[in-house]
C-alpha cells in the first residue's frame, strides 16, 4: 500500500503491511492510504484498512480506535528521550528514543503541542486522542 512520509518531505513509500517492510518501487499514481515513518530501523505506520485506522510497528498491529488499545507518550527530561507505549490485551510494546528536541541547546519542552508537529509518534498519539480526526483520516484514506 502507498503511504506518505509527512516527516520526510512527503515522500511516498510502498509499505507491505503483511510483513511490516517498505518496498523500493512506488506507484505515485495511487493515492496514499496513510502515513509512514522509519524510527531507528523500526517501521511505523498509521493507515486505513477496511474503514478502520491501524497503527503498525514492524509486524505488530493495533486498531487505533479500539477501546482495548491505550497509548502513552511522554518525555524523560533528564535523558532527553521520548517514551511511546501501546498497551492492549493481545500485545503491548514500549519504545524509547532520542527526543526531537534533544540536540537543541537550552530547549525547554514547555509546549507539548509541538510534539505532534515534530515527532511522528507524537502525531500518532494526537490522532489516538481525537476521534473526530480519526474519522477525517478514515474518510481521506479510504
């Protein structure tokens, strides 16, 4: 499926959701069905499948609007890292990575709303919290 990379100049990728990898050939005539990001060799995607938003991390998948899925997104200020967690009865995953502002000298993360503009998983977290946005994305990506 064709996905856009909003945090990488809007480039397109062909994502094989069955195995969680990106294929090199991209058919640019096909409308993107979601967004993709590569984080420390980990394939992350949010896309529409059968009118449902799916969050995928490598091969692990969750239905984003399911009541059984809980996301957590927060920063470890001392380590200048971001923690992202997906919890569900079937599969839970936690990752920690260098925060987007780690290399900015003297930066104080006092505006958390910037996370969704600067960090793909911050964006995913904001989508998860906003049911209206989820509906809009499903309409756009279906």
